[in-house]
C-alpha cells in the first residue's frame, strides 16, 4: 500500500486547481460530503493546522463548545450522555487532525476531553492513542517537555513504548538518564 503525504496532495491540488484556500476548502468539503459534525470539524481543524492558523483552530474549538452548550439547553429530553459522547468524538477528531502540526493545541483539546470524564464517567479509548500521539509529536521538538507529559498516557505499556522512542531522540545525558529511570519505575 502506498503512503500518501496529505500536505503534499493538499498543496498540489490547491496550486493546480484553486485560486485560494477558501475555494479549496469549500470544494473539498462538498466532494467528501461531510454531514457529521465530527468529520467536518476534523477536516477544518486539519486544514487550519497545515496552514498554521492556530487562531482559527481556537475559534473552531470555541464553536464546537458553544454548539454543545446550546444542544444541552435545547434538547433536555435527549440523553445528556449521548450529547457528551458526540461532543467528545468531535473534540477527538479535531485533536487527531491537528496533533502533527499543532501538538500544543492538540494537548489543549486533550484536556477539554478529560473534562468530560466527570460528566460521562469515562472517556473513549481513542484518548489513549491521542495522548501517545501528543507526547510523541512534542518529543520531536522538545524531549524534556515530552518527558514531563508522559503521565497523560494512562496505560503504562504505552508510556514505556513512548519513553523508549524518546530515548533514541535525545543526546542530553541527564534527560536520557531520567527516561531510563522512568522506564524502570514503570516495569
């Protein structure tokens, strides 16, 4: 199976077919017929992240939160748990869409998702994958900071895997020592 670079495809399509970003986004949105809030939000978040438009990502997150609050008020006869699940799924799609280009924003969304835990009693299993993706993305530019975030990964097995991959990324002796100590504590 061939791996496609989404950013390369985006840039080629935009360059060859469309006059501006908005025209491209509207065209692609129409082609893939995004009817579900989760996927539309994820698509828009990815689009904003590859253009490093963090203010637009913030506005999108705010819009999703406001929509959720509005739904809670207007649909009192609908299960609150199902509204939280939809809201959480939407946030998960946003976070996964931006984690490679804007890991700090993905971390912010991760914390919003964690806030829903008290309302629903659990968070989806995808949150574990998201936490691994966030820490791994941050480690690409700042291993020491990523080391301080490893605890957001709730499963020790995955913590160890991420720590082992971070160990290969650093040449700083003190950071390498902290990583090894963390791995030993988890085993």
